[in-house]
C-alpha cells in the first residue's frame, strides 16, 4: 500500500513539474517583437526579435511578461506578442548547419549555415533531431544539442 502511494505521489509530482515547466515556455508569435527594459512602451527598447524566438517566462506585471533568453538575459514583452501553444527553439552558436534529413549523412540546406539566435518552431522530433520551420516557411532538421528549446 505504501509503495503504491509513493509511486502515485511520484507520478503526480512529475506531472505537476511538467505542467509548470511548459507553463513557463513561451514563443514570440508575431512577425517582430520589441523587448524592453521594463513593463511598458515608455521603457527603452533593448532588442528586436522575430517570430518563434523562445523565452522562459519569469513573471507577469499587468499585460507585460518578464522573460529570460537562453543566455540568461532578461527583458519585458507584451503578452499579445507571445504564445505557449507550440514549442519553439533557437540556435545556440554561429555557423550551425540545418539539414534536409535527421542525420549528418543528409545534405545541408541551401540556406545553411545559420547564426546564433536563429529561431524556429519545432514540428517534430526523431531521435536526437528536431524537424523545424522558420518564419519564412523554410523547413529543416537540426541536432537537439545545437538548440535551446522552450
């Protein structure tokens, strides 16, 4: 009886952790979005990002979200510019190859390599590879170790 209870509690804890992790994952869902120093348009614009840029949401203040990027930098973004309905990712380093299939034996795409902070939506995964689409509709595969997923 105690063993079944312990297993049930572990599963419940894992499920709650999964929900909390996914609840903090957001993606830019607009063609472009301004990241600001504070929660409002009166604050300085620090960076402009494109569709599918992933962030970890830290907290809310009214209609503004305090977010963190893969480098740990923090910004504010308006809630109308984001979505949590899908997974998105960003390239971790410059000169990363995007491939036509899930493996290094597949050729690189004609638009490879890409730079750090190139962002996209995750369509599927196969083993250690992610199938992606960028804001222009170009699709490609990339190894999971080369991206930061939210």
